[in-house]
C-alpha cells in the first residue's frame, strides 16, 4: 500500500507530530509513506518526498510542517477535478491522508466524492472543527495568548492603561475565551456574540469607579460590533485563496474608540501569527501523535472518507461529510459562566 500525506491551509503547532506518527505507524504496518509538498498544490506539481524513520526523526518538537503548506484548492483550477484524479492515479497513491482545517477538509470531502480514497485529520488553532472535542494547535495558541495577557498586565497596571489583545478566531472565539479566563482578562469579545462598544465602555467605567484604573480586553479577530457603532465606509476587504476574508485590525479599531469615548489611554496588541508558530505544547504533541497513528490505521483498514477525531479521551472517527459546512462555536453556557469574571 502507498499513501500520500499532505498538510494544507494555515500552519499549526503539532503538524510535525502527526506526520511523524503516521510514518512510524506506516513503517510498522509495512506501508509506503510519501509526503506531498505544499498541500493539495503538491499533487498538481507532482512534488513528492519519500518519508522514512530517518527524515522524520527529531521533528516532534518543531513548529510548522516539514511538508510545507498552501491555501490551494484543486477545484478552483481549470480542469481541476480531472487533473487531481489523473495525478493521484499516475503516482499510484492508494490513499491520501489530508491534515487540514475546515477548508482543507471540504476539499478532502469533494476528492472522496470523485472516487479518491481520503482519510482526514482535523487541524486548526481555532478549535472550531465540528465533530472533534479538541484540535491540536489550540492548546499551544491558548498558552501563547495567555502569556501575552500576563505580560500586558504589567504594562497596563504600571501605566494605568487599557490594553487590548487581539487574538485569532474567525468564526469561533475559543482562543479568546480560554486565554481570557486563564489570563484574568476583564472583557472578552468573541464572534459568537455581537457586542456593543457602549457595553465595553460601561464595564471600563465601572472598574474605574471601583479604583481599577487599568483593564485588559481580549478580542477575537472575527468579532463584530453593532452596525450603528461602526464606520463601514473605511472598511476594505481582502480575501485568501479559499475565498475567506482576511481579518485583523479590529483591536486597533476598538482601542481608538475606547480612548475617544473615555479619554483613558488605550493600546492594542495584535498577536497575529505568533499564535501559530513555535514549539507545540505537550498536549498538542500527544494529541497529534494519537491522531496520526489512528489515521494511518484507518488508511490500512480502508476506512476512507472518514476523519480521526477526539471524543472525550478517546480517538475515534466520523465521516468527513458530517463535519463539512459546520462549525464548532463557543458553548454559550461556558461563555455565561465566564461572564462572572468579566466585570
């Protein structure tokens, strides 16, 4: 049996742990493993790399992906479907293990519908893939964001400032909520809840009256405010290769508004890609390893069209189609519990 392994979409801490585990399990099973370079684009470029115990040694603690990645969809290319089927058949892959997020798994599902044997491994720091309790990369991102909040506390308290931290989270505010709770933030703003700047101002003024002359606000990049509070005439939209709007900057907007309305000195920090880089946490290394081993077993057992997921403390699998078109957003019960601290 010959399998191809690809990593697609944004990079993520723990990807190399998954690749390493797949190759180790394939070696045990007597299965050939090849890396497909730069995601789905590597199939079109016929860019492949044999993977063995030697070239995956020592990568479990490395961030990023040794296979490279790209935001590339075969189905947006001219004659993309025919080319994808032809190239995979030409190379003789019996299965493609696709490690990716929402967009990448959607491509995997469409490839399966074309008759290509696919096994999915969900990946994203946003933790928003439906069907799995946690995705690897999330724990690392939360740890980095929490450390950033801890460091911002020092400056906020010393200079009596409002400090705003913008973290990633397009449609789901998991990173903002978890890091906000762990870091002791005073306000957390997530995409699932349309917020009002006036409500944020009320909290800040209430804290000031209690003698709290500094505050920490954590906001997810995909958060929105009430339309009457936004000047949409200045907004410029940019889109990636998956057709998704490029985000970033909502923290700066909020900082300007808070300072304009309250007069409190306010600064914004956009954490950006720092959340996706660096060494993965122990949790993400272990979860990535478990998902990698399980996905290799799925390929060997011909459990195609399915993806490995974490349910409770058990790794199992579900149809990729179950996850496509859905998002796992923040549990509102947990958000309400967190509101106890955001005052």
